[in-house]
C-alpha cells in the first residue's frame, strides 16, 4: 500500500472528510485530495501532525510495521 492509499484508508477509518483533515492540518482540501490520488505527497514537515491525527507512528503512516 502506498502513502496515498494509506492516507485515504486512515482518513476513512477515522471517519473524517477531506475538508476536516484539511482544516485540522491547516492545508487546502485540494491538497488532501492530491495526496490521496498520488498527484503529490504531503510536505515532510506535516508527517508528525498527520501521524498524530490518525494515531499512528510515522513509520506506520509510511507503510512500515
């Protein structure tokens, strides 16, 4: 599973909309959409906040166990 698929899966499991994730992370909804469609990746500085939001480690976020 790549980062795009992982982000979408985590968001859906947490029952967040793209808009809610965007608001929490202070990014646009379009940015979240692009991450989930593999058009681009989140900025590396956002990884800790994303991991915290979904209650996973950065390693888990990146697909490592």
